[in-house]
């Protein structure tokens, strides 16, 4: 789809979520600012989708603990050219139409209608800033126009027994939406695929004038002010709203990949997927570049390869970022962010280590997430005795040990 039509699209990224299920990773940052895959932040994937879809009019709506997010956008995403109309703007709650903080996803957009009106877009693309996926939004826009839709919702087909964890869309044979249920115990299946249900991806394309009126009406009503719970059911009764089948016609495997990394366990699993020999989500795809902020660090390094078999610096099936040193330790199936240091005889397995983590000599770590600049003392054991770990740290339902930023061991 040509750039001229995409100039009529304004992307609005919802990035103000508290992310309580990702605590303590969200103790000091909003969920979209949580690191992922070594060098990225979660919001980078929605931003890169916009760029790779030729959408360069972007507003990011922040609220909760937004300093880390603001710094990341400043450092990594300030390259667009205002003189030709490109921008990424970060908007905090304005209190222009209400004295409340954002009361829900729909209310967040409603409170920023004044800023949206200033650009007079024909379409508004509403995105969540906390999902990991690749998506060409121009394909969804073409679908929206073909269907003469008032609202289009991106939907991914999931197994029926897993759909209970999502907002589920009911559709007819033409993918027209007839209803919505939040985490239903008995999900409605897709008419032409009785083993699957359509989960909402939190991606919406609105005809702008309709969005203005429906959000204003919702703001006056006693609702939860949520796109899924309130806006979709209200529109389904009177308007043409459709489900765009994400990935159905894609030929590239990872263009069908979508992960909600909203809990510690799903976040850890998505990071571990990156370590596979042929990962489902490809970070190395030159046709879909992934931009982020990266500090000026020296190359990653492994040392002590031949003096002592037990002191071999090695990393297998792992991501090792710039500035990292594996100095006589062993790393397996792990994600090491920039400036991580693994000392001699230490072992790190199935773990995610954020920037600057220092793992002491002979320490052993497995199935853990360790936040920035935590120093693991020599000989420490993490992930081997969950009862002991739970007395000191956070342990997820799936047994992942999380050590927060600022922890002193």
C-alpha cells in the first residue's frame, strides 16, 4: 500500500499499563519498557511494526512509571524527521477532558482526542505496547477498506482450550464480529474452524470520526471504558466491525507469531524461544529490521578456552549482547543483555540476565530472571531450591526466580 494512503493513518500506542503480573520487573518501569531479547524493550516491536508498515505518525500514551520509557524513546527513537511530518510523540495524561487518570484503554484514547484531532487522520490505528510480534499494518488497513468496515480488530486463531486466557471475538462466516467475551470458560469457536477461537490482539483500526463519537459516548456512560469489554460489543450491534485474521495468508513463519508477554512465565518462555536453533520469532530477518537503542559497548567476549576444561568460557544456544564477557564460565539456553559478566566456573542455564548483571565465581543459576546491575556473589545458588529462593526473591507459578533491580545479596 502506498505511502500517501498511510499518511492518513495515525498510530496510537497504549503504553501506560502497570503490568502487575510482570512484577517485580515493573517495579521501576512501565510494562512496555521492560527489556526483552537482550537489547530490545517490549514496545520496540510495535514501533518497528509501524516503521516497517510505512507508518510514521505515532503517538505513545504513557502513564505508569514512564521515565524509563521516555528515556528509551528519546535515545532510540528520535531519528524521525519532523520537517517532513514524521514523529513519535509521547503523551502523558493531559487532564484536558477529565481530572482522572486513564480509566481504561478506551478512556486513554478519549483523553487524548484533542491531540489526535490536531493531525486530522482518516484512520486511527490503536496498538498495545506490550506484545511481541511482526505485523504489516498496511495489510490490515487494506482489509478494513475492502470490507467497508467502521472498525477492524486484529485476531489470532488459538486452540479452543487456550482461548480462556484471552478476549475472544465471535464472528460469522465473513469474519464480521458479532460479540466479544473476556476470558470465557466456553469460548466461541471460528465458524469455519471448530477447533480454534479468535483471540483479540489489542490492535484496532477505526474510521476516525466514528471513533470520536463512540468514545465520547462511552466516556459519559458507566462502563469499564475498555475497547474489548465495552467498545466492541457496543459497535457490533449497529456498525460494520470485522476481525482481521492475523497470519492466515502470510507465507513467512514468524509473521504468524504473536506473544502476550504479560506474566513472568510467558515473558520467560518468549525469551527462551529466541534461544532455539530455529526460533519461531526471527530477530535476524533482514527484510524486517528491528530498531532499538544500543549503547556503545565493545564486542562480546569469551575467554579461557583451553587452559582448564572446567574453566572454559562458552555459551551454547544463547544470545550474548555487546559488552558481555563470559570469563571461564558456561552459559546455556540463556539471554545475556549488554555488559553481563560471567566469572570463572560459574554456570547459567535457562535464564535471562539484564544489563550489567555480574555472576560471581562458581555461582550457579537456572530458570531465573535477574534485573539490571544485580551482583550474584561467588558460590551462590539460584533456582535449585525454590523454597529458599521464595524467602528471598519472587518466584512465579512456573518456578521462575526473579531478582529485582537493586537487590543486594
